[in-house]
C-alpha cells in the first residue's frame, strides 16, 4: 500500500540562514510587524510503498537522511500526510 | 606524462578550463564521463565547476551518487590526488570526502569577482608549490560558496592544518574566511575559487598556475 509522507528539511540550529533572515527583514516593510524567528526550509511530498504506516515512515526517514538532507547542516523529519495533502 | 582525469557530470561547465589549465602545465587531460567507474591510469582527478545534475536539491547532492564517485572515493583512499573546484568542492563535501558543507552566500547574491586568497598551509596536493602567507588573486563564481561546519570540525581543521586557503576579504560569509580545505592526508582538496581561470596575466591573473602546478606535480610524491 502507498502512504503519503511529508518530509521537512530545516537548517540545524546555529547554521546561518540568510534566506530566513532576508524574509524576516522584508516583512515590516509590507506591514507585517511582530513576526520574528523566520526560518526557510524545504518540504517534500512522497508516496511510499510499505506494509504499514510505521514502515512507510521508516523508509521515508532513511531516504531523507541519505539524500533529501545534508546532515552536516540540516535536520530532516518525516510525518504521514493528511488526506488531500 | 602526468595524466589528469577531469570528471564530467551532466551540467558541468568548467571541464574545458580545467583541462586547459593542466595541459598548459605539461600534463595530459582526459574527460571522464560521470557514469565511468574506472580511473586506472590517472595520476590525478579533478571535479570541475558547474551545476552537476542541475544542482537540484543541493549542489552536489545528486552528483555524489553518480557511479564515478565510488571510484573517486577509492582513488582518494589510495592517497592519490583529487581536486574539487567550486561545484567539484561541493560534490566532495556531499560525498563525505571533505568535511563541512557549502551554504548559500551571505547576502544571497551570486558572486563573480576576483578575490585575494592567502595560502595557509602547503601540506596539500594543491598548495605544495606555494608558500605559506603567499597572496593569490583568483576569481570566484558561485551562489553557494559559504563554507560551513560545526565547532568540533573547525577545531579539527585548525589542529590538523587542513585549512589550505583563506579569503583576505571574506566575500561570501564563509566560516573563518575559509576558501579551501584538504583532508587529513592532504591528497583531497576542495576550493570555491577557480585557479583554472587565473592562468594568464592577459586575462587578469596568472596566480592559479602555482596551485595547479602543485597539483600536476603531486602524483610524483605519492607514487
């Protein structure tokens, strides 16, 4: 069976995030005040063939750590997608 | 004659410059398609600049799984010279052959300009013909060139003399102004600047020659 999995890749704490910082600096000019701690990352949507949910998550986590993220600078988390996601 | 293999990935674009550079220094250059798994007969390997596999996902993330990279790993493990320039440096870090990673430039701008580098260590196949403290003017041409690593890795790099080149005036936000690093043995080196584009004063600088001369001559030392 196929399980929809969402993988999110974010920069590890302490790694410079020039993209997030640039977005944050732009917000006040657009009238969005009071928004801080902006971080940019990546999101991947996958359909993973597996026997059950936990096996699907395990496979997705493995590929996220091997390919979708660079563990030197990034963290990856996998979760099951909701209906229609 | 020294034979240098220049690896070509789909999306590489500096392979002719790299081949021309080492050829001008008396070596023979041969292109190696990324699907090749045989590097026998080569005295050194260059991973050139460009956008291997479109730089999709992250620069070097897909290139590290090209078939040739297993052979490059064995070549490196044998103590033979491997040089990654720009995108080639990114591929070497993704492949785990060099420590750290290359991040987007501080300021998020693509940088294409001459930079002044300072030789920090001559204990590598790239810097063996240079002198410590020597200043070299060599161009950069990248978007993801900010060298990044954690504190423990930085400490190791310093302790082992693995930082081979630093920027005099940090253009991209690289940690500790690092422009190029080597592995512990010094036979695998990566740098973001392009020494193969600094081969002639007529074209701005000939300071890349001393680096590529070291690389072309390096095989003698490891044979």
